[in-house]
C-alpha cells in the first residue's frame, strides 16, 4: 500500500470511528441487518449512506458510502467495479475479502492469478491493514464470510450511488454481467 493510500484510509478510519458518525451509521446498520433477516435466500443486503453523515471530513474522491451486511457462511462470488475504487472497513464481525491481482484475464473475464486472502476484523486496536482494504477499479474481489456471524462493512466508492457498477461472471452462461446496486438489474456485457 502506498503512503498516499495509507493516509486516505487513516482519514476514512478517523471519520467512521468518530462517535458522531457511528451514531448516524447505527440505524442504517440496523435496517440493513433487518432486511437480511427478512430475506433468507439473500447472501447480502445493502443501503447507501448519505455522505452528509460524515460531515466535511471525507477525502474529496469519495462520492458514495454504503453499509453491506453479508450473511454468515456466505461466499458471494467474484465481482469487480470497473468504474470505482473501493475502500472498505469491517464494522462488525470478520470476513475474508479475497482479491486477484491485475495480471490479465481470459476472454471470458476470468482473472488469471490466484486469490489472495485478506482477513478483515472489527477489533478497533487491530492494525489498519487488518480492518481496511483498498480495491482499485476492475480488481476482482470475493467476500467470504465465516459461519459464526454476519459480516457488517462500510464501503466507500469513487462514484455516486446511482453510478456504481458491479460486474460478475455468470459461470453457467460464461458471460460477464453488470448491474447497478440502486437498480438491481443484470445486463449482459457484449
């Protein structure tokens, strides 16, 4: 991690860990957890967080914030965001955000490198790199959650809520599919 990126994560960490932000994030977390409980078939639920929640303290490149709750035991599959740099921290629980380095990919969108494990924890005294991860645009990542507890994360992106694109590889069809989180519709990328 570069010194600049470490500084960004430290700034985000200070904002998210502030009592003021936590008080405003807690109701969002409660809603997203309740939504997951209402959808037994879902592996995760999410909700955008208004940037005003964090006051004027966010780095200027942050354009959206999100709370995601990933179900205990879930492996959501490989995904990437072609239009956004993602910076994510663990709020509650533990999970493994596996990533693949940018060493090329096959014509079907499959990354050619091995998955690299990044176990993230919610322990406030843990080093920054054990609580946060920085994922550049188009880097494949795969959240894997332990069986003991749901994983609650706060994620920041460099595009506004309505522009965040997720790409996933449809293994059965061999197609790369795109969706926007606020629309929820899948589209083939051809």
